[in-house]
C-alpha cells in the first residue's frame, strides 16, 4: 500500500475513524509537522476540532536522527536500551532535553498563537501522525495525554512497523494503523509525495 501524499493518507485514515464523526468532546491532535496535514483532513471529515501537541525527539550523540527518547509537555520518555548501547550519559541527556523543551515551547507558541491554554482532561483524543517509525515521539505523546487525564486515547496513523505498532497498542485505548509492512525502512518510502511541511502551512491549517 502506498499513499499519494499526506492528504490521501488523511482521507483514508478518516474512513477508519468514522465512528468518531461529530463525536462530542473529541479532538484530532496532529503531531507537527507532517501529522498536522493528516490530522486536518481527519478533523474536517469527522467534523471535530483540530489541535496540536509538540513532542520532540531526543537524538543520540553524534547521530541526532537516532532517537534515544522523546519529550512531550513536561514528560520525558527515555529508551534505556538504546541509551546504554550508544553510551549517552546523564549530562548529555539533560542538555538535549532542556534544548528540545525550549524548541517545543517555541513551536507551540508559534503554531497556537493566542489560543486558550490546552486542556485535554475528559476528552477523547485522536493522536495522529503521518506515520510511525521508532515510535518515540508517539510514546511521549501518549504519556502526556495520560498525565493530562484524557478520557480516551486513540492513536491513528497510516503506516508503521508491526512490532512498534503492537507495543504502542498496549498503551492506548485504541490503535488504528492502516498498513503494517514487514519490510519497513522509513515512513517516506510508502508515500509517492512526501515533501517537507513548513511552519507556515501548519499555522494555516490551525486557523
């Protein structure tokens, strides 16, 4: 299964979420930046509100693309196995966590502008991204929603590796993943078009 682009993925994902159409106290939450494009289509189709949270990956020393954990709000999730494997010490982790928290707050302020403070208590939250790879930012997001006392947590993504999807499934009320290929190198390989999403597009979608 390949998706034409993020909008196509959002349209297909919406069909798997139709039971939430016009559901009260339900919000589609996009994970920036690509996930916001997908979530905006879901929100439009289901006629529910759209919001964002801004999780940030904690990159490994000398290889920022390798996640050793992630943050979301004041939640810090760390993968101790990978940390041990790459030899990341406490001082390094503290430094990167502080840096990513600052960047997350900057982006949240930029994207949400003057909107009222977020409150997810008692809501059904649909956590949406354009795909899951290691799952680190989604894990942190799930923990943040639990701390925020969301009533029901649903993770909805177009694509993800079977093992990661199965692990995350144990942490939420519902997991929806349209395609779980055994051969998984990265999210982008399952999209015909996968351009970088700019901050301006995210802000436009949230208006």
